[in-house]
C-alpha cells in the first residue's frame, strides 16, 4: 500500500518551502503526478510510521534530497518507545487455583477408560468395516486381546 497522495502533497509542500527552487528543479519538466506516485510508492513502508517521516523532515540535509535519500533518512529515525507489560511469574498457589478451575472441564472430557478408541475400532471391524492390519493390531494390543 502506497503512502497516501495527500501525505505526499504535504511532503512536497514542506520540501518546496524548505529548499525552494533547488527542490522544484529536480522534477522540472516531469509529470508531477508520476513523480508524486513514485514518492508514494517508495515511501510505502512508512504508511503506518508517519513519525519517521516527521523525524526526517526535522532532520533534513543541506541539499534537497531525492526520494531514495529521503527514504534512507526516514529509515534512520529512532524507533518509538514501546510500552512494556510487567511480567511476574505465577506462584504455586495461583497455578494450583487455575488448575482447580479446569478440573471439572478435564473430568467431563476425559473418558473413564482411555481404551474406548480400541473398543470402537473392534466394534467397527465386527460390523463389517475394513480396517488396516495396523489398526486392528494396535486395538487388540491396547485391550490385551489376541487375534
């Protein structure tokens, strides 16, 4: 996504006011819409980082920059301070309390006998469904049944 053209228009106004003829002469005789579209494309990475563009405008070089130089200047902008979330490890009491909350859920979901899968496989086989030898071997092994 390119930088919005409104932002490029404001950028051009600021650079023109700062550098005057030096900036305007860089693009003299060129289609202004094409030039601005190029700037919008080259500065697309700063769409959500307008503070980097603002920093670049506050730290302009002595000579009027082209779009590549301006983009490099934007990349040198300091990164904003990110708020950090304080982290403290949970104590044993809190862990035990949270696990106790999960107890009823775990008991509801866990089958009484964890070999129900093997019984269901054998029932499907006895009902006529074709199962692989590996499925039958594992089901019989889990139930302690010989073939």
